C-alpha cells in the first residue's frame, strides 16, 4: 500500500515525510544564535544608529565596560575644569556634537572574530574606512580605546 499525498485529479506525490525534524533543526540553530549574543557587525550598526539619532543612553549601553569607565572619568574631569558649563555626563560626552555631522553608514563588514573579540570595518558615506574593535560582554559591545593624553 502506497502512502502518498493526494493531489487534485487523484495523482500521488510519493511518500509523505515529516517536516518536524527539519523544523527542529532550524529552531535549534536559531537558539544558538540568540538575540542576546547577536553578531558583531549588527552591534556596531546599532551603536552607529543610536549615535546618529542622538540616543545617548542607548549608545552608551552598547559600549564595552572599559570604554564606559574611561568616558565617565573623562566627563568627570571635564566637568571639574568647567563646573556648571560642562556636563559630567559620560553619555553626553559620547554624543557631543558629533552626531550632528554624522554621515550615513555605508557598510559594516566583519573582518575577524575570535572568542570574545571581533573587528569590523566600518565605512560612512564619503569618509574613510576604519576598523572598530568589539568585545563580548552580555552581547557584543563597541570598544573605543582610551586616548593616550588626558582631557584638557
């Protein structure tokens, strides 16, 4: 006895195969790439979007913990130099006026990824390509190296 799928006109397609194993594999693969981890180039796109939209808290949350720490320190020093004039907010220091001059992001390409570190190449329209480091800390976070000279 043949187990087939009935088609209009009585034609048969052949054996019926369960789609459950295929669906299960897709579900397992999607779990292994959970949204919490994401991918490095997507994390950088999210960061660039937050900066261009002047969403300081969102952009700051997408930075690595060491970048957040030195930005807080730099903001505190700047505010101490000009109290009442300069905000002690690391988020505002991050956004500043740079977002007003930001160009659309043309491309972000993953150059390399190894364990908890990745490097992407980012290119804004009309600007030079640059490499950006990301680190995995509860998802991918942008790491901006600490400037070598203190704020003045």
